[in-house]
């Protein structure tokens, strides 16, 4: 049995350092000339929403600890001390996420942090916060709906993968082996939440992994750690004393598309029925046609899971 991760107090110098770096990347992406100076100053400045972190698990980057980013995309590259941890996960744990839409301000800090942490190329996203208008004029309102992989109890993506490249760890995190995946797109089509995409660089399926490389080292997912409003929480659904689980059990919570039977483990507070049943998808600047072209460059036969020339 793998030892459980020990999360530290969010008092937060590490969190602020990480947020500074992530915002620096976001600024660089937009062409901001001052991007390189963000990280150093952010560590000492109180961030908006710091007080909202009282309800989150006691996680976060240990102060003074340098964390090696997961720029090597193979899941086997970040196996922590236990060589099987990245493959098997924590036995007895069941990781989940709670997103309080009353606290989300649509700042996209989570999006920038995810890209920075997981080396996600331009034009595709593992997490994104769409800006949605609800109602009919003049009775309209603005809403934000953070989107990501739901790490379902019954993930439909696993059973359709002809390569066996996607699997569920013992702690519930759904992973992808990028060495086995050939980018056929079967799992992308099978996901009812539009949470998967074909990575235009690697030509493999891609999605949120709850930052498993961080969780395995006792750290929160990057999106949770950098949420300035404290809208995202992450914890163990098997532990009734976990702060997130207590809120899941005590609040009126919702899940996206509950009729799918997938039993998602990303929960929401304040989700309207309109968004619950028809959520906006995770955007991509790479059209479906272009992704199909990229996949077809491999000339795979999806039915057999082999290159067409070898069928």
C-alpha cells in the first residue's frame, strides 16, 4: 500500500511563487513585456482571495522547495519515490474536486497555471473557464463554468481505447500512457464532457490528470493552488473528515450531465440546470477537421489498432 500524501499548510509562500510564475507565462503568451518580472515580486504580495483558502485541504507547495515541472509528458517520468505510484495511485484514496461557482471570477489563473505546469501547447486546454450568458434579454446574467476532465467513477473513455492507453488508478485518477496512445481519437469521441482532445504536438489524446505528478508528491493540482478566489477544492472523497468531502456531503452539489451514468467526481456548487445539462465544451483553436488530418497522418486503422500498412 502506498503511503498517503502529506499536505502542508497553505500559508503559502510556495503557492504565491507558483502563481507568480504561472501569471508570468500567461503574460508572456499575450506579449506582455513585463512578464519576466512577475514571479519574483508575487512571492511577497498578498494575493486576492487568500482568506478563502481556509476551506481547502492543507496542501500546497512546501515553502522553499523547488518543484520540477512535468515537462516530460510520459506518466512514468514522474514516479516520485515509489516506482509504481504514477501507475497505480494511492490505495484507499478517491480523489475528487469541488468547484464553488459563487467564488469563480473567470480570471483564468487556473488555465494559465495548468498550461505552465503540464506544458500544454497553444490552442488546446486541459482546463478552461468559459464565460456564459444565461437568460433572455433583458433578464440576463453572466456566469463562469470551470471545465476539466471529471475523472468519472465509470469512465467511458477507458473501454473504447483500442490500445489500452488510458486507465484508472486505484485512487480514481484517469490517466493516459502517451507511449501507448496512437491518437485514434476514440476516447475523445466517447467523452460526454468534451474534456479530451488530440494534442497537436504529440498527436496523442490529452486531458486533465488532476496534476497527478503533483498529487503524488503531496501537492495540490496547479489549478486549485492558484485559484485566487478559492473556488476550487481538492480532496479525498473516501475521507469524511476531509474539508472538501465535508462540504460535498453538507452542501447542495451538482454534477455535469448526470444522466450519462459516468458518475463524475468533479462537483459544483451553484450550477444551473441549463449549464448542467448543456455545458460549453473546452475550446480548441485546432478545428476538428485539422485534428482529423493530424490523426490521419499516422494512417491508423481504429478497428484493429494497427497502422493501415500493417493491417
